[in-house]
């Protein structure tokens, strides 16, 4: 006989999945007004120098002679920042005050000497094409500044990283840069106008939908202002909701887009023991995950999970009740009725694609589409 456990008891017995192992930490480092060192005047060093200058850095190039690309860059300048040419080779003293140090070394001896000197000076360094002497790596970049996406394979497969970048470039409209700048300008106003919670989240969700719909123009910007005013004036915008989502047989690649959207928008995810870690991983990072069903199908109308879902939604939370299989066949109907009887708004989302939707489609394509949506890319 299936039985449910109280949520706090379940959490002690099975902790929800968290972040998996990372090969490296993706850190975005502001360089505006900071000094960085580039050793050598090669074409490869020129690309790194231009990248660093584009971040607003003051790039000090130490090279007795410069190849054509570096000479042109120094003469014409970059999109931002500045470049200073020192017509000599670098020395350990050159590293003083530098935020980063990059070198294009001729051989292993030069590479080791540069890396050792940077380590002594406490300056993170990168030696081009010599990962064994690098303290950090340059990934592939999708530039929609202030929106910047970095892609890293930790030096293992740069060609794969470039291919992924090209795929993302086709998915993200260039106009997202304008929307990102608008979001920066609006942030303070939104925080002053809307309290933390459902209202603020509703605004940003509406903002994102418009950002992916098309370019930013005066009409679109006026629409954003109207959206903010409507949400600020709507007393019921902070009402919570429970979305019943089916997790299917466990393969996240079979989830519907609506199911993934619900997981990405949830503040709390209440799940059964039969739900796979792969599916739970698609919920947004900030969402609290709570195990409320010991085994599949344990979602009776009077269960602890039902009462907890109702209580959380009553506080204005967006709750996803995630259960194995299809919610229409796993007690979801009874659960929805019980929640509605308590005055809670309920939505039922079929978690898995119908057979007709999947037929003829490659499973890898489905998983890719799922991953894109989970990462915030349009599909």
C-alpha cells in the first residue's frame, strides 16, 4: 500500500539533487579601468588583447616587434579600453599591479618562466595553447552586452565549444542587447515599484516574453512601462498558484515545453520519490525542492503534500507539484479538485509528449530543445 511521508521527514531521508560536478567555475570578471599584461606581439596575442580591451581594460603589450594584427590593433584601438605598447620583452617587474597576464610563449621553457613569475606575483595567467600553464581558460563568447554568454569545455574540446556558440548565436536575436540594456535601466524602478515576490516575477516574465518576441522600439518600450503600471495596480497579482506537472517515465528529453516552463517559473517544487534527478535538475536553481510523496501515486486529497501546496500558494508562492507519469492518471484530478476547494488556483500540465508528437523526431533533437529552454534559449 502506498503511503506518503511528511515533507520534513522525507527531506531527512532523501536530499534533493543539487549542482553536479563542474570542471571549472564560470566567473565573469569586470575589467573596466584595470591593467592587464599581454606578452608577445603575435596575431594570437592580438586577439586576446582586443578581447581584454573590449572589456574596458588598459592592455599593456610587451613585445619588441608586433605582427600585423597587433600593430593595427595598437594603432586603431579596440571597441573600448586602451592599449599601451612597451617595445621590450616582459620581466617579472612588469606584472606588478596587473589583474591578468596572458602570454604567447615560444616554447615550454618560456611558458613555464611566465607562469612561475605570474604565480609569484599573484596574477592569474593564461599561456596561449598551453593549458598546463594556465590558471584560467578563455571560452567561446556570445556577445549581446550587457548580456554575455561564455562557453567552456575546460580546454578539452574547443571546436565543440565553437559549434555550440554558433548554435546559440542563431537562437539569440541581436536585439537582446538592447533589451538587456533596458533591463539595467529599469531594475531600480522595478525594485522601488514592486515588492519582492509574485508581482516582480510576473513583470520580469512579461519582459522576457517581449524580449524574445522582437526588436526593442518605442512601442515595445511603452508596452513595458504599461506592463509595470498594470502589475503595480493589480491587487491579485501576488496570488499563488499550484501547477500539477507530470514527470513522465523519468527521461527529461520527453518533457513538454509547458512542463519545463512551469519548472523554470516555480518557487517551490514538491515532488515524489519516483521523479528522476534528471527532471528535477530542470527546475530553476533558486527553487526550493521538497520531497512529499514516498512512492509514485501518493497524492491523496488529504495528504501532507496537498496541505503544504495549498499553504505555500496561499502565501503567494508559485508551486509545482511534480509527480511521475501523467498527472491526469496519477491522482492529479483529485488533487486539483482538493486544491480548488481550498480556493487555490490550479493548472494541470501534461508532462510528457504525446506519442504522435515524438514520432519521427530524433531523441537527441528533443533533448537539445529541452536543454535550450532550460537554459533560457527560445525554441
